[in-house]
């Protein structure tokens, strides 16, 4: 006789250990991927060093010299004399007198101005106002014709300017006259001098200064 049939009971309780195990497995896989990616980046070698940018070039111009002595007061009786400068570079105005030869040549007014640097250096400027630009140009031409023959400047080719120099005088892009700057040879004191002659409309100027200063002095003169 057959015995009673035995039924096996299967537990229905959830297997709670499966969820934590799955989470741990996922974390391990992600960590492995991160390690592999990081390692592959390191295998490429160190990052190239940044190329340094070249340092900018800065040009610093030396400051222009200024007078060490106080300019003398000038009698500004006309608009022309009021426009004449009190100083040119390191040279300060010292005195002025009428320029008789220029007046005889037709200038409406003409002056011979003396400038000093507080030592042995001097600069002189003859300045005249003419009736027309044509008259000024014609008179300036006689001054240029009387300039000494061109001489090689001492130290030429060693940073010293070459003479003579000539060209147009321009104001706001418009040509208003011409200029000539040249070596004047030895002055009365035995110092090499330079001479500049130029026109600006109806005005004529003739400057005499030490040769080492003449180019800069001409450029610094405001008229």
C-alpha cells in the first residue's frame, strides 16, 4: 500500500542578499572603467609644455631736455612776437633785438633772439614776418644760397645725422614751406655749429645752434 505522498514546501521569501550584491557589482564595473580611461590618458605621455609668448617690444624715447634757467620776459608787442617761444629744448630765451638787415630786405618785422642753456651753450634765431608767402620764399632762398658748402658731419655713420637735410614744411598735412638744415663748420668759439633755414607761410626763420643739437632744435621749434 502506497504511503502518503509527501509535498515539499518551497519558501516564497525574497532573497534580500541579491540587491546589495548587484549594487556592489555595478560599482566595481564603473570603477574599472574609470581606471581604464584614466590609464589610457596617462599612456599618451605628459601634456606638451605651453609655448611662452614673446615679450612685447617696448621702445622708450629719452625725454627731451628742458631749460635749467628761467627764460627772460619777452616784450610781446605783436601777434608774431607773442608766438615766438620762450625756450627751445634746453635753451631759454635771454634777449631780442630788431634784425635790421631783414627789415631792409622787406620784412614787416624781424627779430634776432638769443637763447642760453645756463652754461656755454647758445642758440640764436632770426625770425621775420613778410607780406606774402612768395616774398618769404624768395628771401629764404637767399639765406640758403649763402649757407657754407656741405661738410661731412663728425661721426657720420655712427648714429649722428648726415647733413645737409632738406624737405617740405607741413602743417596738418598741407605744405606751407621748405627747410634746409646743414653743417655750419666751426663757430667763433671753436664748437661745430649747425644752421637751419625754413619758411612757414609768410614767416622766415634762421637758427644757429651747436651741431649736435641743430636737428632736434629745429624740430622742437614750434613755428
